[in-house]
């Protein structure tokens, strides 16, 4: 089963399954391992985006908003004129 190639040194057959179809307990174990790998990969991506979101939220609360408030306060003080 595969693609037959001709020419060169002679007929070749190309058919290399990464994981051959196995059944029984080994097949179940391989399926569970594959599912676990997908789950861990998804979890890593999820944690990555959660960390990025937390970074921007904390940056907004502790850096951007205080700076914006201070700039607003400075403009308000400048508009009020000298006392």
C-alpha cells in the first residue's frame, strides 16, 4: 500500500505511517497519550494568553491609569492658573 515510484534505481514504494494502526491495550494507551499531549499543549497556550492578559490588566491598573490621572490633574492645575 503506497505510491509506486518508477525510474532511478528501480521501483520504490513509499508508505511510512507515523504510528501504525494498533489495537487493544496498546492502541488505547497511544490514543490516551496523544489526547494527553493535545490537552497539555492546549493548556500551555491557554496559560500563555492568560498571562498576557494579566500583564496588560496590571499594567493598565498600576501604570497607565495613574499616569493618565496625574496628567489630567496637572492639566487641571495649569488651567486653574497660579494661586
